[in-house]
C-alpha cells in the first residue's frame, strides 16, 4: 500500500475480524450440532409446519435455523477472507489488494445477511445465552468487516494512484 498507515489499519481490522469470525464459527457450529442432536426428540410432538425445516432448534425461535446456517456460512467465508486478506495486504501489490478487496466485499455481504437474520431473531423473541452471544458477535463483525473493506479499498486506491504504478495488475 502507498501509506503504511492504511496498511496497518487494514491489517489490524483483518486480524480482529479473523478472531471474531473464528468465534462465530465455533458458536454456530455448536448450535448446529445441538440442533441436530436434539431434533429427533423435539420434533416428535410438533405439528407439520414446524417439522418442514430438517433441523429444529429447541434453544431458540423459528428464525434460529436460518440464522445459525447463515452465520456459519458467513463465519467460514469470513475466516477465509481474513486469512487471504492478511497475506495479500502484507504483500502490498495491486493484484493482491484487488483479491483482498473482492473477498472482503463477499464476506461483508454474507455477514450482513446473517446480521439481518440475527435482527429478525431478536425481534421474534426468546432465545438462549449462546444464541444471544452469536447475534451480538454477528452484528459486531458486520461493522468491523465494513471498516476493513473500506480500509482495503482506500489502500488499493492509494496504491493505484502512485506515480510509479505501471497499470499492470
């Protein structure tokens, strides 16, 4: 990157996002495992509309299944995006920054989708402490991922606008 300040800001946000996304993956994986394990016992007494989703979550409400699945997907994509983004930002060339910027936007989009489902789950009502932690982390990481995406794009713009940039990516 052209300035070391933008490089250090992007590296900081990528590292923080890596940690938060890893925690999101662990909690969402636990919730998925719990839902799979408890489905056979919990579904036996429910009526048909509740049994349409293959995994029933007795620890939350009817939005929990979609929220857990999408937060797990967003977490895994976010971990991969943060790891490759750290490598590409530390290299500092334009092609690596373009790759980091595109994967950062994809991870942010999936995280915003999971955040929307978290907000829906909050508005519906009752859920356990583990799901509340997952909701909080998902909302938090959507903001930090946006800041990270902005820092990468700012570094990309300053790298491309350098006088010695030849136009080759």
